C-alpha cells in the first residue's frame, strides 16, 4: 500500500498561467487547501509539456520509492483526451480524472478510450473533486483515509474572527474591517456552512429570503458585494479571504476562530 504522503496530484489547467483567471486560480487553491491535510503534493501545470515532465519525474521516482501520481485534467476536452492518451501509454498505472463537456454517450466513449478513469462536467466544488479523487485512490489500492475517517483539524491559535457582534471582522494580525449588514450576513453564512463553503443558492436564501426573483439577480448582487469587499479589505492592506468556487459559490479561505475579540 502507498501512504498518502507519497502521493502527487498533477493538476493541468492552461488558465492557471493567466493571472486574471480568478475561477481557475480559486478552484485549485480551494482544492489544495482541502486536500493538503492528507499529504498530497501538488504540481500545477499550465501546458501539456509540463504535465508530461511531471509524469516522467513521478515515473522515475516510483522506481526508487513508493510514489504514485494522480492527474486531474481541467483543460478543454481535446487537450484532456490528448494528455490522457499519452499518459496511458507511458504510465499505465496513473490515475486520470478529467473534465468533459457533457455526459453524452459519444463524449464518454471518447474519454474512456483516451484512458480517462473518471470524469466530471459543468460547475463542481473542490469537495466534489476531493471525493472523486478519493474514489480513484481507493480503486487503485492507495491507503488514503476517507473524509469521514479523517481527523479533525486542530483549532488554530490565530486566524480571522468576528468582533463587535460580527459587525466587524479582524485579520490574524489584528486589522479590523467593519461590515455593512449585507456583508455581515454574507460572510457569516459562508463561515457557518460545512467546510466554510456556501453555494449561491444558500447565500441567496439567507441574504434575500423575501425578495421576488432573488435568484435571477442574486448572483450579480453578490458579485458587486465581492468587488466592494475586495476594495474595502485592500484599503486596509489585506487580501479578502473569500474565494470564488468556479461559479458554484464562495469559500472562506484560511483559519477562522470562533472567538477572539468581543
């Protein structure tokens, strides 16, 4: 059996080279935050050559020590299939998970014939990706604990927290940012959800429960709120600790304390 700390996740996404692609950057950051407690080493690749190089390094390392690689392909379908086909030829034992455009029979056959082991489509959260990767690890006989078996993270002795009855949020270094009623409800809803991750629908139902047609305009209103929050935190010399989850919702990224200030 291969231990979790000897696993490498090769993440392929050409948009990772684009600093303005917030959705790709946020998805990989959130997934990494969620998975790194299991000891996975991450290799971020923005082009096909980098994927091949990382795969060859893993193959060479596996001959000297128990190292196994997982590959997540998050490019367009043609690129994903090309990479999977190559990797299956040079590294038959690698686990490959890929994004596909749809679940039609033709698409699924193309993906499977290219060497893909598992697939996903549309908007997904980092927790879905984690579960998908874990299932492939189990299928490959890799001794990785499941989410239900994982030990809870110890409570950090530093981090973000609310103050003034949650009308302000305080950074780990003590900088205080005051919140409007909407911003307060927005952040409180996120941190109160499992893994501090909230979908758009959950947020809309909390922020505008009595507003007609809230779902249609809610996402745009949250985009405006996020833009204002970024500017507010930037004015304090802080980075907003909330990430967009690839169009699925938002995640509070970083340690959060239940109580530190009154």
